[in-house]
C-alpha cells in the first residue's frame, strides 16, 4: 500500500473516534482529577492515592489516565525504581474547575447534551440553506432557550466567564492602550460582567456598564466599579464613552450585526466615541496559531446560531461600513480574538 493510503487508514480513526477526546476530558473535569493533582504542589500521585482521593475504581481510572497521558493532557513520572505517579501538565491546569485560566466550564458547555444535539442537524442545515440546527433541535434559538432554562443559562454564563478571564487578560496584557482615555465603557452582551470586572480592576479610571439580557444580569455577581443593566441590544444600548463587544457579533448574521453596531453608534459620542470589537478575524491565505480554532469556531456558530459566523477582515469591513463606521483598524494580539476599533 502507498504511504499516503496507509496513513489514511490510520487517520480515518481520528474521525471515527474523535468524540472520545471531548468525552474523556469532560469526565476528567467532572471527577476533578486536575484539581486533586494541583493540590499536591507537584508531588506525583500514584494510581492508588488518586483513586482513593477521588473515590474511583482504580482499574477504570487507570485506563482513563492512560488515554489522557497518551493525549499529553496529564503526565506520568517515575517516583522510584518501581513506581510512577501522575502530575499536571500545562494543558491539564486549564481543566481545573477553578483558576484564572480554567477552560473547564467551556468544555462542560460544549459537551452538554443541549449543545451536542444540534451537531446532528448540520447536514440538514446545509441542505436547507439557512435553517438553524439549534432551533431544529430545541424549537427556539439559543438565547430564548437559555432564558427559559436557567440551568443551561448558567452553563453558558460560566463558560463565557471562563473565556472572558482568559481573553481579557490577553487583551489587557497585549493592548491596554485600547482603553486609554475612556471614562465609561458599556460591555454589550457582557454576560455576567467578568470582562468588565477584570478590566475595571486593571484600569480603574473606567466606569463599567455591563449590559446583557435581563435574565443574564439578574443572576450576575457584583463587581466593584461595574453597574449591571438588563435590556435588548437590538432596541437600546446604555450611553457611554465607548462600547465593547466581545464574541457577540459572531453570533449574528450581517443584517443583525449592522443593527447592533448602529445601536452602539447611538450610544457613544459622535466626535470622541469608539466601538471596540474583540472577535476572530479569519485569514484564509496565511497561517497563524489561531487559524484552526477560528475555523472550528465558525462551525460552532453554524451549529448553534441562526446566521452567526466567524468573519474575514473583508467581511468585517463590509459590516462596519454598512453600519456607518468609515474609520476602523485591526490589531492582532496573542489571542483567538483580534481587536477592531471603529470610529463613528
Ligand atoms: C457568546 S456570549 C459573549 C459573552 C461575553 N461578551 C464574553 O465574551 O465572554 C453572547 C452574549 O450576548 C448576550 N445577548 C444575546 N442576545 C442579546 C440581546 N438581544 N441583548 C443583549 N445581550 C444579548 C447573551 O446573553 C450572551 O451573554
């Protein structure tokens, strides 16, 4: 057999068994494996110690750990000549339930039955050209579904909060200048206010207004320097010096994005205001570290929203211009999102 064909016979199993990685990582989070290993301060834990701490079957845990070590999610090191123990890796630290960089809540959202069901309707969506896979699976769009199902709303809010912690830290570290000179900032679709809470803590000259749907802000925690306001961004956005939109526009089609951006324009001063957008910018021609992530996120938008998508720079420029923003810049930072600044 030719080399390429022999490799294909192996590679096909990635797709046959692709779901196992997500499912076993979900299992590791639910068991709290990373949290227990972290509490050991780098001391390796034997299988007997780990299974006893987690109250798990040793034989099943052994097989789970063997799989996750093979995937480089955890590490196994020698303790002495006869025994080995499990330790954390940089990747497993991201699976701790708590912690500034934790992505655990995001894994739990994407692996939840509610979010997995629409994937079965992707081909139907392609054939029907536009019908939403989420709506086909659940009878209403993701935001209405969340409003009526508090447990799912909490899964979304927690996932967005963990993403916000990672993304805001990257934005502040790489491009804090984008917030210089801004006295008040409205975070449109800001979820539970985590983004603004972090931002105001680092940039205390900013007064934060966290704006989201009423059912989201009603359960949001308090943050110093942040006021929560509930409402609908398609109707009216609270006034501020600048508006911030992170991972909101990618949930919507072009027409909805133009409407949201026009509402942002009404909320900020005409001469000094700006809209700051944190979103992926797909570069179809060049390689970069985040390309696979942004193309996969585009598939997530296809499965979970009616018309949402990840956009190329040309597509962003079209939407901004149609909303009446004729001056805009983009800065690529070390994050999935780039920072687009648009001036009215
Ligand atoms: C993908 S989440 C992004 C959350 C946050 N900006 C982040 O990056 O972590 C989109 C947010 O938009 C909010 N949203 C959806 N429809 C909205 C509307 N009509 N008005 C205000 N917020 C809305 C959702 O409740 C959700 O919190």
